[in-house]
């Protein structure tokens, strides 16, 4: 056996074990092992100011992070669509490393949703050999030929304009994202608490993208336009060990307002969110402010998944019900989850994205 290939396989297995990437242990340590202890890694600190463009890049001292992009789209054919592009980094040790001994594992997910079909694809890569990575300036995130590339002018934020490309076995897309508002710091100035005992992450978003591009579907290309949302998050133990998953929404209201909200399911349900004005002004929604009520479950990939929700923020006058574009929006990846575009109505109306893990 080629020595380099053997080292690659051994390194991947070590990293998978470190991330608890085994179905039998995922629930006991939070979804996908995100509740495992992270001795030796850095932990998020309240009051740590986020700095750009540096924080657009990797944080090697932390165990876990991701660059997560979604888009709600309408085609020239009049149909609605959704697209997702995500790059995850997980580490065995708190250092960048180099070459075949780098302790970094990269995972990419791409999804495309129509009213009748959901497509998903996954890529894995080792760090240190150029197969995957992120650079802050100029901004570029990639895994194999999948790319999220900055195209903003030098005097703008590096994430103000992006070009995103991905391709699976029978789908693909080429999309351009242009920000029409500022970055938004989630939680307490970017410090986002995730549990009653204080697990947290550093977390910010760009929720103001306008999107245009082309989807490649089995029946042919479709030109699309719409809105996009980018989430950036890093931590070392973002979940409490009994938190088995989450229900997360990004909402784009017809009046230009945005909202992020989530509940983490465990022995105690923990909620958080941010109300974002059209000008980017953020109002944190502390634990308990949001209420999530499942309205309908359907069978998805052999399990019951709640695909319609009632979401309330009584103090803010929010009471909406969500409806999925496609109830079968299942990401059939190593850590499977539900991810897809939604519409919502009630006190407010608009479109958004829903992600649900741990079902």
C-alpha cells in the first residue's frame, strides 16, 4: 500500500473518531459529537471583539467551525428553489499543521431544493495538502472544485460580494451574492450562548445578500434570482452533552426585516435569536423569548420529522406558521439532517430557510 495513502486514511479515521462521527455516539455527545469535551482547544470568550477580515478566515485554536450559505430563489420559469453551500472544519489538535500530518478535516455539503426533488452532495478532504481550506484575504473557501470566492472591491468587506460554485452527481449551481446591508453580530456582540450551563460560540451573519445565477438541473439550466444568508460560527464545544439537535431558522420578511432563531433540544429546551432591522440593527432575543411549536410531522428517510412550525415572539408581536417548499428536504450526508427553503405567514410574511438536526 502506498505510504501516503495509508497515512491519509489513518489521519481521516483519527479525525472522525475525535469528532465522534459515529451514529451510535452522536446523540450521547450532542448532534455530530458537538457536545464532546475539547481539552486543549480554545473556548469562546464574552467580550472578545470580532475583527474583519481576519475572522472570515480559520480559527486554528478552536475545534469546530463552518461557513454556511443558503439562498431562497425564484426561477425564470416561475418556480421556487433553494440552494445551500457549507464548508465545515474539524480538528484533532489546536494548530494548523502542514502536509499530510495536518490535524484538520474538512467537509463540504451542497444542496439544491425544488418543489418535487431535493439534491444533496458531500465532499471530504484532509487539511494541509491544498485540497480544501479558507483564506481571509482575498477571501476564498474551497473543497476540491467547490468554491466560495470573494469578488468585493478592496475598500469593501471581503464578504460583500461572493461567487459560489458546487456540483453533485445530477445537479449544480453557479451563484453570485451581493450584500445590501451590514454584517450582523449574533448574541452578545458575536458571543452566542447555546445552553443553560453556558456553552457558546462566536457567531456572526451576513443576512442581506441579493442573489443571481444559474441552477443546473437534470432537465436543464434555470436562471434564478433571490436572497441569501451567510452564517459564520466557531467554537470547541458548542453544545451541552445532552443536546441531541436543533431547529434553526433564518427568516427574510417582506418588509426587509430579518430574524434568526433556534431551539436546542435536550433535557431542557434552550432558545435564542436575533431580530434584525432593515438597516442591520440587531436586537438579541434571549433564552425563552421565542416559542417553537411543531404543527405537522412527516416521514422523511424513515423517521418522523416536524416540517411545519409555529414560531412566536410574544413581546415583539411575532406569530407565524412555516411551510416547507419540499417536506422531503433531507441531506443524506454522513451526519444526516433536514435542510430546505420555507415560506411563512401570519403576523408577518416572507421566505427563509429551516435546518433541523438530530431526528
